[in-house]
C-alpha cells in the first residue's frame, strides 16, 4: 500500500520585514488523498502553496495545524516510506551516478553486495546502467534527473514526491522524461504526488489534478485519459486532453472561492 493523505493542513509563516512582523498564510485547511498507485498532480500559480504542501508531506516542513498520514500512520518527519525528487537533482558532485544512488541506500542502512546490486538495478530501471560511473558534470540535465529518480526509488518508498522535477529541462527532454516517468510508474506502481506549473504536464501525467489558488484547493479534477499512456504525442491529440486542459485553465482563472470536487 502507498496512500498519502493531507487532512485539514494549514501552514503559517512568520516573517520579519524591517521592524515589523508579518504572518503569511501559505495553506488553509488543505485536504486530499493520493490513493495507492495513483498519480496526482498539484498545479497552481507561484505562491499558491503547492510546494509547501509537498514539503509538509515529506516532513521537511511542519504544518501549523492538521496532519499528514501515509497508510493511516501520521507523518512526524522525514522517513523512508517517502522519497523526494527535486527540481534540480541535487546530486553530490564528487560521487558517480551509482555512488549517488548508493548514498541514499546507505542512509537507509543497506550494506555489502546488496548495496551495489540494488543501485545498479535502479539505474538500469531509469536507463542509465551504462553511465553508472560518470559524475554529475558528465551527465546531461535529463540524465541527472534520472539519477535523482533512481536514488528516490531505490529506497523503495511507498510514496514518491516530485517537485517540478522536469521544470529546468528543455522542452524535448522534458517530454522524454514525462514518458519515461509513466513507464517507470507502470513497472513499479508507485504512488506519486507531482507538483508542476505546466498544464500539459499535469493532464498528461496525472489520474487526478488538484488545482490550488491562494493556499486553498480550487478544484480536484479527474483526468479521463486511459492508461497506459505510452505515446504522449497521441494523447495530446485527443478530445479528452483538450477538454481537460481547458477545464484546468478555466479553474486557474476563475474567481477565488469558486471550487468543486470531481
């Protein structure tokens, strides 16, 4: 199982601006569940709270109120039941690709021959078996992100949390990574919560889309595209894609406070 739930999660930041103290409400009673093996995209304008929600789910931030659960157990901090992939791969530059993956496994307590064989298996999964001995500066941006995904998957988390992982890539590499992520999902069945600014990406990847505005959920929308979605170029040409994309666009431009759940 790998179900993650945010339950009435609110987050306030207290900022010091000159001599004044200001309170910023980043999240207000946000509730949704990502079901086992489901991909849910979080989308919304900058500052809407989507990355804050993801960081709280990971345990990198504490909620001001509310709670997060994984399979019914409350999250109290970071844990190996959750893996995170950031916008930039954040690889250790002095380590090779396989050593970066092994580093995460060592933090989990793995040792011996199993350590290297597990790292190799996950690098093979993301198509980088032949590049395992390269250091990050010898890898393209897309290859570095593949290492980051392999590192997150190798600890065998129940939930994979992804914070705009393809946002810094060029358009062609981004489309390739989207297809590869769906292939990996098909092989592993991991539960994925995916933050993005990109409307096309949200629709192409997700089973459901959580649309956020001003720290609140504007709408939760089911994506009618069938799985598997092997050829995203074909998916882009469907009526279902166009209608869902337009629906998300309208929700992002609707008057604040207008919301619905599908």
